[in-house]
């Protein structure tokens, strides 16, 4: 990975902080109370970090999983 400077480096640091927060049990509990799966959120954050680094293929893979998981969780069984 090329060394990053300025705004891009700042975004990378912030995304690192977001990842660290998403790994904290207290944050995971708070998100869980809101119906948010912290593992899915972490994977999405990691995908964004990869994308910002220019790693588009692995970013696509990391984004695809959370998108599918969220879509699946939003599906409502058909009414009878």
C-alpha cells in the first residue's frame, strides 16, 4: 500500500478508530439494543477502508456481505 498523506490519511485513521470502537463490547451491546449487528457494521467499515485505499476488489467483497445480510434481515415472510 502506498503511504498516505493529508485528508486520505486522516480518513484512514478515523476508519481505524471506527473499527476499534466496533470491537468494544460496550459498543456492541448498545448497537445490539438498536437491532444493529456489530459484525456486519465492522465488515462494512473494513470494506470502506479497503475502498479508500484503492483496493476495490476486496472492498466489493466486504461490501457485498453486509448488503446481503441486511437485505436478508429486512425481508418479511409473506402473509397468509
